[in-house]
């Protein structure tokens, strides 16, 4: 019967494991903030509005808006929502409540963008389940962003509730 030998983790790594975890969680929240802020600001440009046109036109969440506003108007609205989401998430250190709202908005944002995988033509290649490079593979990153937004929502809720459940809270400001 084969046995495995326990290998010791180098002391430098085990001493810093919490630091690695905290750094990862910091990058998770503020990486999402940066992505939403940057992409949200780009929504105010004509090029980005044209870039999101196939998503907007085919989405049940957005296509109806084109009856009332221009493509640039829809893009601007999405930009306002994304920038607001980023700012609210970034306020975690000062206002867990703001971060709860922003994180919930991010969850909704990423669920909607993942819905584009189902509503946008040419996302799935004829040789299913292959995804097209653009927009299919581009959209799949939102699975990770959704996970990060859910973590941020849970952590912000725990901080807002004063960690009453007695569970370990890693506060990443």
C-alpha cells in the first residue's frame, strides 16, 4: 500500500499564509472595482457604445431601452451604473452598507453579462460547446467576477452585521 509523506511547508510561506489570503481578497474586491470603474468610464465613448451594440440589441434586459434612447444613451446609463457600483464597493472600509449595495449591484451586473452568453448570436460556435473568441470567451471571465462580487457581498454583510455569527471574518479594506 502506497503512503504519502507529509511535506512541510517552508516556514516563510506558512508564516505569511494570512498575508497571502488578505492580499488575494484585497485584489479580488479592488480588482473588481478597477474593472467596473474603467469599463464604466469607457461606456461614455462612441467606440464602446458600438462595441456593446450586439449585447444590447439581443438582451431582454436592454433591448427595450433602444425604443426610448439612443445606443449611446443606453451605453451612458450602463456606464453610470458601473461607475456607481465601483464607487460603492470601494467604500467598504468606511461604509460596509455602501459596499453591500455596490456588491449586490455587481452581482446583478455580472449575472446580466453572463446572460449574454445565451442571448447574443455567434457566442457559441457550431461545434458546441466551443465558445467564440469574441464575444464568447470574453464573457466567460464574468464567472470569476461574479464569484468575487458574491464574496464581497457576503463579507460586507458580515461586517455590517458586526460579525454576529461568530464566524471568522477576514476584513480586507
